[in-house]
């Protein structure tokens, strides 16, 4: 398979590219900064430089030619302003979904955030705007003609992955290694499970593949 990943230099994206490459798949990582290309190559990814805040949907659809599945793992980052949280975390995800539809790609996985739908609509507080961006992106993706999976992880850590998770519509609080989020994305795409499922994810007792086959939230 050939998988395109927006936000290709993120920690989860790099872990995913290595796993895909090690398994014989092609991972194309979209990055804005060409200086990050070397890190993608080390991980086994194929770097493509583009800016989701500037590229048109037609150009992005052309860049997706030959791709079997698309992953949105991009984000403006914790130190970004509110405007970029909306233009990257929300508008970038919607643009990528529209480009996937235009390119005839059905499989779309988005990495969102736990409790995204609990945002305060009138708040200008940075985290509330972030949650709003994620929630509105998820809603838009669900409305597209795509085989989508929306993963809403809890607090992320760099601990080694365990391959064991807990998935539910609403979990509360919890932590999960980035490696296990990458495993969720990998299995959902390669095994074709978790279609039309939106769920929160933390560390738990269920093997990733088994948890995904039961995900119907």
C-alpha cells in the first residue's frame, strides 16, 4: 500500500512511517519545512514538501495520485496562536479530506484529541480553540464520502508501546504511548478495520487489532 501522511515530521507520523516501511509499504510524508526531509528518510518515509495552509485542493489531490490511504497527523503545535489552530488543525484536515475525495481515495484516518467535543464555543483560551478545531475537523470528515476512522488519544507519552489499548466513545482521562497510537493507525489501514468508527484511546488490556475490530463508536 501507499499511504500519505500529513504532518509527516510529527512523532506519531515518524513512528508510523517506520512501521509501514518495515512492513513493505510506502509512506509519503507531507512536510512544510524541507530541512525535515532527512528525518523522514531515516524513518523510511518519502518526503514531499507542501504547505496545507497554502496549497489548493486540486494541487493536493494531484499529489495524492497513486495513494491508497490518507492520514491526517498534522497540528499547529502547542505554541501556535489561535488562528493557526484553526487553519491547520481544522482547515488543513478538511482540505486533505476534500482532496482525498477528489482523488478517489476512500480510506482516511485522522488523529484528533480526547474530549474534542467538550470545547467552550465562546472561549478564546488556547486549549479550547484547539478542541474546537479538532471537533469541527472531525465533524467535517464524518460528512465526507470516505471510509473514515477518527482516533482521539488521551495524554500522549514517549513510553515504549505495549500494543494494548482501551477504546471507547468517552473514556475520561488516561495516557497512551505515541507508539500505540501509530499502531492503531497502522492496523486500521493495513487490516481495514475500524471503518466509520470514532473513539477515544488510552492504554488498556485489549490488543490493538482486536480492539479495532470491535470499535463501532
